[in-house]
C-alpha cells in the first residue's frame, strides 16, 4: 500500500509549487527518474543481458568505454530529450555537448550527467550509479557551450542514483538532501530518507592509498594522523573505507558520516582527477545541503567556474569538521606554518619520551 507514503512525484510537486517554472522542472526530474529505472533494470541483468565487458576499440576522453556506458548514456538521452524542458545536454561519455533534436521543443534547462559512474566495476558486481545536475539558462532556446560553464552554486537540481541491493535516488532542489527508494512492485520512488544530515565528526576516511607517494604534504599529514590512531595526535582510531565507486562512497558518507578524498597529486602532472561538472559539483551540492563541506583543499568546489566541459578538479568532501581540518592543513602548508607528521614512536606519548 502506498497510502501515506510520499512518492517522488508528490515530493517534487510540493517542493516546486511556489515556483513559476515548477511544472517544467518537475517534469524533467520525472524524466530523469524514468531513465534511472531503465538503467537500474540494465544493471540488474548484468551478464544475463549481455551487458558486461568493453566496446571494441572505443575510448571516450582517453578512457575505456564499457558496453553499459554506451547503453546507459543512450537511455538518459532518449528519456530526456523529447519533453520540451531542455536547451541541451552534456554527458561524461561524450566529448561535446548534445543538442536537442530539431523535432523536439526547447526548454530553459541544461542537463549534465554521468550515466554510469564506476562502470569499470560492473564486471565484478560492485555498486555503481548515475550522477546528474541541472542548470537554468533563463529561457527556452538552443544551449551554447557557455551555458554549461556555470558554478556549482547555481545548480537548481543535483542528484544521483545508486544501484545496489536496492535502487536509490538522492536529490536536492537547494532545499536539503532527500533519499528515495525504488519500490519495484509499484514502480514508484518512495521518500525513505527525508532531510539527510551528515555527522559533523567521523572516524572513517576514504582515499586510494596506492597514490600516497604522489600526495601533497597536507594530505599525507592528515592520513598519517588517522592511521596512527589512538597513539597519534588524534588520540582515536580511524577506519579506512575504499569502494572505488564515487556514488557508493558519497552515499555511505550521507548515511553515516565520513570523508572522501581524491586530492591533488603529482602523478603524471595531474592536478585533479574528477570532472567538476559531471561528478564534483553535483556531489558537493548534495553533501553541503546535508550539512557537510566540499573543497579542493584550497577552494570551495561550488564556487569554481569550469574552464572547459571536462574540466577536472581535486575533491575532498564529507563530515564538516574533518573537511575543515584538511582545509586548515592546506592553509598551514601554503603559509609554511604546518607541523610535519612525526611517528608516534617518538612523539609526546612515546615510550621514548623524556
């Protein structure tokens, strides 16, 4: 029985009731949800649907493209291009922006999405997801590339879908962060996690430690202190978590706190690895609307203007107090006032202290 349970449609109508364009934006969100249902079905079939593996000789943005990358990208385009809400779309799987076909009406929004984040993990049945973001261009027309180059604070909608044991859709309309679970019997997304709040303190951190030799000193300092546990400066034990699927990492942080780091490093002169428009901005909006923080270490993610469609940035997000500690470590390093990490063996609490 759905009586007394809030569906995504009802939630969107109520949230947008007082806005002039509520019907257009609401219809777009429902189209996105329909695409997510289709993608969820594809992901669930896995090898039974013949969806595993890569496409032969296919690369997008110098990255291997998997079969499901292409199929899920088409699902998003086909579900959202026809409704008359969009001026254009941009996908992580496409080098350039996607114009709305001539036979369909134009709208005032642009949709930016990563159709299947973590697709390289699909062959091992790990959790994957879809990330999306919506910006307002002010009027119904064909979008130009510059219309996509907006700072994250101007997003009108941000969200993701997580394809795990259950399919969840988490969204923000600049009014908090809210989670919906797909009821497969009714086909509706049901509000199950209203007004999610992230714990300000945490004892969990997520980072790919195989890149440690490329990190900057502030990140080395922070992670070393966490690993030192009760014997170190933090005087408590931390747990490390690393799923290597950003949607799954962020979802865990929203549910129980934590900090996710994909920091600046010196590997191949790469200053950032996550795409601002397709990954960092929408996830940062969701985190901050839930009471967390998001930064590069030196800049607020939501204040960065992309320099190109696939512009990449470092990303640190999660529980407010831990992110602010890392921001402070970056400031101290840049000012030359940081305190390098020392082994607890010879620290104040050491067995060798005077």
